[in-house]
C-alpha cells in the first residue's frame, strides 16, 4: 500500500517476506510515516489464493503494485518468481522506502519504480506495452474515490487483459463495487477488519482463483 492515512501511528509492525527466494527476510516501513502496509497475514492469504498450492504458479508473471507504499506485495511477488513488477508510488519518502527494501534484498532487476501519479504511470506503462497478469490496488482506506478511479482507469487501459487478476485491498466495511464495465468481481475474502476483492475482465462464471 502506498500514500498516507491520518491514523497517528508512531511506528509500524515488523514485516517480512513470506516465502520464496527472500523468505523470512525483513522489510522496513518508516517510523512516523502514516503508511498502512498490507499485513504479513493478509499478504500470506493473498498469495495462498493466487498460488493455490502450487509454489511455481507465479513464475514469469507480470505485476502492477499500485499505491505501493513499502513495496511489500510486489517484493513478495518477485520473491516467488515474478518476472517483472511495476511499483507505482507518488510519495517521495515511500518511493525511497521501496528502493531501500529492494536494495536490502539485493534485487537489482525485474522491477520498475514509477514515482508519479496513476494517470501518468498508466500512460508510461502503456507506451512500454506492459500487460499485467496481476494488479494489486491498495490506496489509503480513507481515499475511497481512488478505488473507483483506479478500477475504471484499468478497464480503459491496455494494461489488463482477459486473464489478468485485479485485487483491491479495502476495509471490510467498505465495498469498492461489483463491476466496472467489463471488470467484474468474482471473489471476496474478509480477514479481520480488511478484505480483498478479486476482479477479472469479462464473465466471472467458472473462474477459479
């Protein structure tokens, strides 16, 4: 998750890479920064769903980590064999944090860090002909309009295709919506006060993730 929320935290819980090449390696957040990283537990749930018991399921995949914050989700994908992760984070301190986490793990390739707002980042990635297999959307919970704006922008872009999975992390008490044009929700998981909504282009009938 990226950006800021006014939650008044003085620090952050320690984080780690869950599995893969960098398993158990620590990840940093920033004391005093109001970043809400995706918790280790929720991140583990997310990747358990995506891999469905097959540790090699994400090898060679292309990811967009939008509102990337600490970069934990995209880094987890790289750890599990993703070919390419595009981190999008317009906050300078958070972008520096992502760079630091990547550097601490010795990750020097397979990623692209875009320190700019989403419209500009989408335009740039489209020009690079990026086609994502997985898109993770996690704006600050208080920025509810960001869900609508981002999901609509994805539908109108060339960044997602028929087999792309788009996942939005959100508060349990907030529903980001069932569909945005051809992008339709096919699964929702709730864990504690957080939830994950899974979307795919076209009919959700028969989709299993």
